[in-house]
C-alpha cells in the first residue's frame, strides 16, 4: 500500500493513503450506508483532521504534491473517533 506525505500551503503535514474495496471488511462492505465510498476512498490525515475522497484517480500515488493538495481540498471532512474505553459486553471487554 502506498502512503504519501504532503505539506499544504498552511504548513500542515498530511499523510495520504488509499482504502481499497478489497480492504473493507465484508460485513461493512455489505452495508448500504457506504454509498459512494463502497468502492474505496482516498484518506487524508493530519494531526487534528481526517478527510476522505471517493472516486479518486487510480494513479494518485504518482501525482505531484500540488495535485494531491487540490484533491485534499475537495475531500469530505470525517469526524475523528474518540478513544473511549470498551463497554461491558464489547468483544474487547467480555
């Protein structure tokens, strides 16, 4: 899996990687809520934000940084998950 690092015009460092359809858990892939992301997405992540972009160029890992920053600007912001302790009954806390 390719991973790229780019720095935007504000000096923010972003890590970029693809989430492919084959890497999505089959149970998750079967859900309707994925919508346009059902075939995978491009993930952009910095220290305090994550974004994702459906229908990204297949050669994204060979694009110039400037083009990746353009794609970043069109990507949808995703709410970050909070690290919460497992609840009683969760698989991690039987």
